[in-house]
């Protein structure tokens, strides 16, 4: 396995936890990287449902529910600021606080996007998460060198069309890797 090119940005990539991350929050996770530069990295974990529905969030925020019932899971986006909401969605309309990440993804942190979704006028494909994952300068690069993560260009269908429990395996398959066959032991040549 070659060393990752740590000089290149991994923005708009998936971080796929390898079996060496057997314990803790990031075990068997896939994180979508929204930002990665010399100052660090920020991402949203896309496969860790909280057991809370979007309908429950709308109810707690006293947002109107148009005819549709929102049974979608809300996800644990990461261990940082877990009381704050993040909506990863297909680009299109922008809301108060929307960051255009790529042609496939935008991230909105303002409540107006949740109101738009609850009223039926928001993005049609989205993932709602509480919290985010963050790395300081050089931290992610060190973890990559320790073989804690695999990386691959993000595919919207894995977030929006794949069941949460299948996203880890599906993301690894983008590299042609059966993650279930990987060893938790890393070697360096």
C-alpha cells in the first residue's frame, strides 16, 4: 500500500475507518470530508444513526410538518459540537448558512433549511447530523500514515441511496476493497 499524498486536500472524499480503529466513536465509520487544508479537517460521519427521527427533531424545534412524515434517521455527525445540527445535501438553493463543497454536496448549518424541509420546499436529498468530526493541523495526516483510514472520492449515492448499515462496506468497495476481509494489523514496508 502506498503512502497517502498528504499534500493534497481530501475535501469531498470519504474517510473509511479501517479495522485498526476497533474502538471509540470512529469504529466502522465513514466520514464525508467537508474541508481539509493546512489548518485541519472537518467532516460529517454518515453512517452512525442516533435512533432519533427527523420528525422528532422537527417537533422539538416546533417546525410545521406538511403531509409527509419524516422517519429518516438523524446521525451522529461527530463528537464535536454534538448539540449543533448540520445538513449535508445536494446543491441547489442556498440558505442562510450554506457552504458549497462540490458539485455533489453542500452543507447548511442554519435552521432555515430544516424549516424548508419540514414544509416540503427543502433539498430532496439530504442527511441531517448532530455534531461533526474535526482534526487539527496535521492530525488527520498522522492518522492516515498510521493506516487508520482509507480515502476515496465521495459518491453521493452512498450517502443518499445506500442504507446506513451498508455505507461502510459500500465506500470501501469504491476502492475495490472488501473491508470485512481487512486485518486490524497494519504493516509498513
